[in-house]
């Protein structure tokens, strides 16, 4: 009896220690900041020193893909489910959805969201989706977002008129939240407001006017102000890193930075000696390839550059595994955890990415594709080498393929057909097919590794 009691006490002690060591999570998602905007990725137009420093001391992923525009990405990153199964329409998150807010809140974390919402639900929406606190733009209305903005903060409309800047309001709230909860485990989700248009001066721009309250019309936008907004986005990330360091929390906080989609369509940037044209709203690489930096001092390998495939459905299972939280199987997520790579225990095993995109959620009108780092297969059969043909202007003649290239095409075709078949089926049928798809994928990965 005494021996049994001792074992139980030891087990409780181990569980207590594990709970005490669970990391804080800070998930940051910039708005309309594509892969080429990060200097660490090879971008030559923008200044991103704080993000570059996080990349240098953490992991920089070269093949992370979002959805082509904001709402589809927000739905996917929050739920871990591909859009073909739970996307309703633009600007809406299904009221039945389970999010990473729910997951971390139930696990005892303090949860907060600050920045841009754009998912409806009224004043209670963020709370119903698992967030204890919120400081958001575009929750119940659409006021100005930059100089002298309007926000919704924990059930109240708050309007600013003394030269405040929207991105500062959100980042300051997060800093305050972190300080108030420094003795608690917290999950902070920061869907940033910049550098989304309208392109206009920041408080660090020479043309900044603290008395301004309007959002500039397109005729007044300047490319150099977009550059200023990217720089200010980087500055906001640095503010949060500094707060964590000030409070002695940096060593126990996992920071993930990404972007919700590609850069504004038509925005030209210099990247690795060539011109990269933003393609927000399109399923091409210019619309879906986004930066991904993961940094956790003492855990992530410093200066690692990952070639692993990652998509937004993977964020929930990854941060859950890192925190020792199990995602309920009944939630039916599609994502695959890359926590092993975060912890330096091996590369992620994902062989392909699937994308279903239709801005307004109309079934039968969506663009669908599966892809590897190099090859992309669309639902209409068109097939591209996106490394050699970034703008997807020269479809590959599939009849000329053989060997490994043919095997890749056949794998992508098979996976695309399997995902497409779940789009309009019942939840139960979707779950059964998804689980089989994941099992088959894992077996194929094992066979490939062997």
C-alpha cells in the first residue's frame, strides 16, 4: 500500500512538473505580408531586423503556405481544418467551429486575441471561440484602423482621437496582457492589422499626421508607405519580444510568426535578384507562400532553414503538441504537427499540401490543388513546376513524365481526388475518409523514408 501510494505521489509530481513547464505560446500573423517581404528570406525591398533576428536564432521555413486571402486563412489556422470542409463565406467563422482558443482555454491557459477579427459573432464572438480577452478591430463595425482608430475591447466600443495608431493599440494591449498574466501560462493570438492596405504613413513616416482619421483612397497610396508599414510590423514584433525578455519569460515562450496570404496583388518587390509580384487572392505561390519563423530559445535549433512543407491546418496540432495538449479526435482536424522539428527532433513528414479556395464559399466553383515544394497539380489537370515557372505560365505535358517525376504527379493526383471527394459529404463520411487519408499518407511517408 505504501509503495503504491509512493508511486502515485511520484506520478503526480511528474505531472505537476510537466504542467509547470508548459510553454507560453505567441502566434503572430501579419496581414498581407508575403514570403518576399522578409529580408531573412532574401527580400531586398523591406527592413525586418527583428524578424531576421528571430530567424537567425530559430527556424526559418521556406515552404509555408496559407490560403490566398484573409478569411479562408483565418478559418484554417484557427480550426486546423481545410476550407472545403468548414468554410462558410467571406468574413465569417462558423459558430459551430472549434478553435485553438477553445483548446488552450480548456487546458488551463489564459487566452487572448488582439488585432484584426473580421469573423462576425458580435461582442461575444471572441469569447465563444475560446478567448478570455480581446482587443480587436472589425468585430462589430468597420471604423478606421490606423490613425485614430476604433476598436472593440472586451465588450466595449472604444474610439481613439488623440493621434493613437491602431497597431500600437493592439500590441500595447498584448504587452499589458502578458504582464498581467506573467505568472500564468498564456496563449496569445495576434492577427496583426498591418501591412494591409490602405497604404498610408505610420508614426515613423515623415508624412505621419496624428490628426488624420480617414483611410486613404487607393489614388493616394504609395509603395514607400507599404514599405514603412512592413517595417512597423517588424517593430511591433520586436515590442512583444522585448516585453517577454523584460519579464523573464522569453525562455519559456514559443513565438511563431507568419502571414495570412501573399502581398497585395501587383505589388512589386525585389527578391533574390529578381522582381517578385504580389498575388493576393490567387492560388499561385505569390498568393499563398508566406513567411514562417519559429523561435523558442533553448529548444529550436539556431539558424535552421527548413525545407519542410507546412500549411495553416498544421498550426493547431503543432502548438498543441508542444504544450502537451491533445486535440480531440472528434474535432476532425486535417493538420499534421511539425512539433518534432520545433523541438529539434527531426523534420516534418508532410509529403504534400492541399488547398481549396473560393472567396465566398461556393461549392463547385473553387480552385483546388495539391502540391509539393516544387510541383503543383490543379483540379482541372494543369500541372506546374513552380520553381522553374513561378508565375505558372507553362503547364507541364504530363505525358512526358517518367520515373520519380511521374510518381510525384500520380501521388498528387491521388491525394487531390481523395480530398475533392470529401467536399460535400456528411461529417461522418468526411471523418472516415480523412482518417484513412492520414493513415495512408503516414504509411507512404514511412515507405519513402525506408
